[in-house]
C-alpha cells in the first residue's frame, strides 16, 4: 500500500515528486539498521579545482549487471543487490514503472558529510534520467538551484522513509546538493536508484 500524499514541486523546467512516508517508520528504521551494518562502505578521493580530498561521505554501488559507474573522476564497480535492496527497488519500481539497474548508496555520517552542487547528467544515465532517491535515518535538507536563473531556488527536508523522484528534463536545468550543517545529527543513508544505459 502506497502513501496517498504526493508533493509535486512547482519548479519550472523540472518534474520532481516527493513522497514523505513512502516507507513506514518501523520499516524505514529496520532498513536503516540493516544497510548501515551490512554494506561495505568505502571512501574515495575526489579532486576539485586541482586539489584532492577524501570524499565527504561513504559510498557503495550495487547493480544487476557488471557495468561500472563514474562521476567526478571516480569509477565504481558494482556489487550484486542484497535482498533488502531488491525489496526496496521492487517497491520503487512498482510506483514508478521504471526498471532500475543500479543503486548508488551514500552514507552521511554526520553534519559535516555532504554532497556538492551537481546534476545527475552523466552520459551513461541517458538523456532524461529518472533518479529515485530514498532516505533512511536522519532527515537532511536537499537544496535545488536552477542552472541559468539564479533566483530559482528550493529547499526540501528529506525525511526518514521518504522517496524523492527526479525525472524528465530536471537534470538539464537544475543542480542539487546536500549541504554541510553544524547541527549535531545522526547518520543518514541515501539510496539513489538509476538506469545505466
């Protein structure tokens, strides 16, 4: 049974939908504990403006194929989907009618873990990719800004058990990020399902 509440973000040049309680509270917490304990998290180095730093979050890649995924000069080779990830994936696919091949998992350990401004527009994702983003654990603010019209900005709190769906031409026109915060917060797991062409 899916939540009745669907929030469509009224942003030009985008198709973004938010489901705040896609997974129930107890179910979300169970997935959070399982993923936190069983995932082989890794920390890659990322080079920005000629300087190399440890990426400010931990990641893992899963897929139903052996296709690597690359972004920001990082190339990841996938592991097979776990039973828990397959359950989550099937739920999202039933809602979206999209057959996802790949999941990039992110672990934000505290408020200093973050993800800088970017679009999910790598060639491997195709022209108008559908990105399904699930949050388990601590809620974090998701920031959006238009690539050309700097006055167009949006901030959305991604809650435990929520699903954010970005599709259509969204990645052509919008950047997004998870910013750092000085607040003392608990870890957040973010699963981003995508289709690798």
